[in-house]
């Protein structure tokens, strides 16, 4: 009888731990105000969008998918959801917030400030992401 009680307590603990990890994954991504309020210095034109699309294909598509729906070939292997960039909740973010998230990364999302070293290119990527509606 004691063995069953111990097993039940252990299982309950495992379930609570798993739920806590799931909830931790859902924490909002806090962007500092200075970054959030940063304005995009790169005009959203054909050239910058083409640059952003090339960067997307190289660095982002494998996780976020061709159309930004979070369904890339590597998405299922990640611990965190990639998100759907076509949703209003994503598109309502400021350009500065998106720039910050691309640059800094978090958890499965790598930091790209060392891979994409020119800020202008990251801003072009932001311009491209804006077309994923």
C-alpha cells in the first residue's frame, strides 16, 4: 500500500513539473522599452524586402516555415513554439521589438547579432517579416 502511495506522489510531482515547464515556455518575451521604441531606419522597399527574404531563407525558414507560420522542418524538434508571424498578435509588435528578438534571441531562438552583423540587414529582415500577413 505504501508503494502505491509513493508512486502516486511521484507521478503527481512529475505531472506538476511538466505543467510548470509548459507554463514557463509561455512566458511573455519582455522587450526593454528602449529597444521596443527603436525606429526602423531602413525603408520598407523592394530592395530591403528582397534582402530580408534572402536572410529569412538562410536563417529563419527552417524553424519558422516558408510563410512564417511556425511550421518549418525543424520546428517539431524545438522545445518552444516558433509562433505564427501572420497573426495580428505578432504583427502588432513594434519594429524595435522584432529587431530585438532577432538580435538577442531566447531559448531555442538563437541570437543573430553575430551571424547577421550589419544592423541594416536585421532591419531588412524586420521589413520582410512585415510582409508575412
